[in-house]
C-alpha cells in the first residue's frame, strides 16, 4: 500500500506541475484536485474518531448548466476497536454547482467501492471479501483564489452494501487546479474565448489588442496602427472627403469616392492623379488629354480622314461636298465671255464672279481652276497668251474680293478647245470665254 501511495503521489505531483490552472467552467472544463481525507466510521461498535489519510485525488469535467462528472480516489488508515484497517475508495461522481462566483458551493452524489483491509496480502485493489459497493452523497465548496486555483472542502456519507464493511463519513480538504482551454498569450482570456489567442490583448475586446487606442480592436481594425473612426473601420480620413486613407489614392487632397478619393479639376472623368492634362478636359482614352486636331474642325486627327483640311464630323473630318458650287459651275448661264482680243470683264461678268466669290466663302476648302480660251482668230501664240490673260483676269478679280490666291489655279488653252463653228461670228464669240461649266473653264479639286 505504501508503494502504491508513493506512485499516486508522484503521479499527481507531476501532473499538477504540467497543467495550466483555470477556474472550471465551459471554457476550462477540466479540474484535478489533490488533498487529504478524514474518515469517520458510523454505526454500533465502531470508534467515532476521525482518521487522517492521504492522498485524496479527483479528476472531473464540466458538462454545462452547473453539472460536472468525475472520478475520485482516496487512501487512509482507519482504527476501529484497536484494529488498524487500510482504507481505499474509488468512485464515480456527478456534481452540481449551486453558484457561479468566487465561492461555489455544490452538491454531489455517486456510486463506488470502499475497501477496509487488515493487510495487503490479498490480490487486487478491491478484493470482494474486503470491499463493498457504496452509494454516496454530499456537499462541498470551492474557494477560488483566482481563475486558476481553488481550495476545496467537501463531506459525504457513504452507505455500505455489504455487512463486512462500514457506513462512514468521508471529509476531504485539498487544492483544485482547473485546465482545458489554455491561455497561449497569457492575457487572462482563455484561448476558447480569445479571438486573438496568440497575441496578448484586452478582456473588453475578447483578448484582442487595440494597438492604436481608437477603441476598435486590431482584429476588426483595417488600420490597426493608425487611430481612426468606427465609420471607416478604424482608419483615418486625413482630407475629410469621406474616403478613408487606406482606400484614398490622394489622401491629402479632398476628392470623391468615384475618383478613389482624388479630385477631377477639369471634370473630364479622369482623376487628377492619373490625368496627363489635369486642367484641360480631355478623353479618358487619351490619358485625360484632348486629342490633336490639326485643322481645328472638331474632329480629332485620329478620326479625321482629312486632318489638314477643316471639315465636318458627319463627313469624317473632310469638307462637305460643295453642292451649291458644283451646281453653279455646271450652269450654262455662268459663262464669262470676252470681246475680241480682250481680257476685260464687263458688268455681267462681275455679277457672275461675285456669286462665285460668295460660294467660295461658303466652301472655304474648295479650290478651283480657271481655264481661259480663245477663238481661232489670230495666231496660235497670240491666242495662247490671250487665253492665259483671260484666266488671270478672272483670278485677279476674285483675289481682289478676298479669295486666297492659293485656292485659284489658272490655265490657258489658247484656241485648242474651240466651241461652235469658228467660221461664223457666233462660233468665234462663244469661243472667246472663261466659261463656268462642267465642260470647260472652272473645275473643283
């Protein structure tokens, strides 16, 4: 029995030194206790004195709602009528806590075995000739010194089921150590309850720290090292634009959420921080800059089929077809006729050219060629020079009216393109011309 006692004492000492201790509850469900027990025999012809013994050991697990289950083992040496009896008991126990405070009274009941032996010669821990099943019930109290450590006192009555043993009272005084969840970060919050079990924290934040002291625990703080507001999940908003700095691409310039916290000075939909032309409205596809428009017609060069000539959007940047000018040129009535050997313009000619000037103003991109002609009178060289003078006369008038000379080209055909029968006066008259029609004098590039 002494060897067995030594083994058990060594076991409980090693176990007690290697487990963390916590108040037994749903977070720390396991408890182990070691103590001393006092046995008081009951009944006729028994000594009424107390018998001191050790150890008294127990292991229990908390189930919930105040209930625990466990096992307990005790050794003692009992004197009865000058007879020394070795005592041992092993029980299964159900316990119910009557409170949940630092001092916890409890009730317990169980079923087990009790042995009263005159010697240790019989085999087994509980030989049948010296052992009786016991029904037991009792009351106890735990005095918790902290979350880990409690003093335990209990008393119970054990009723025998066999005649060769004794009814008896068993009193236990010991120390209880509670364990289960652990507290890896040693912050006083059990790991099962600790939302940050590996980092020391605060109880009010379920074991998580609040590094920046903004009242938002680090595990819920998007900016744990910068004090911020709850509205922004613990992040600051330095420029006050409603976009927290962590999401703000321009944290020191007030902007809009649509622009990721950046301003858009020119209002072109491209934030200033990525706008290559932040003060000039442009196209997002061109980095916020306007597209080049060489001819200034409102059609960017990339889309302009005539980038050097002003045109219209509906005509892909090219000038619109000069319909009125073409109709004017193709009208047989707009023929400029000259008298023989002359390049002078008369009043009717000037009226025609004034109309032409108006049309050229309307179609600023139009270029024309004035073709001069002569009749067959005179020499070919004279007629060639005369046809050139007639074309130049028309150009000079238009230039004098403000038409750019670069828009007008002249050419003389002499007598190479006669009109009508030049053996007649009528034929020669209509050949002396700078006519404006599709067949002859003026063509549009």
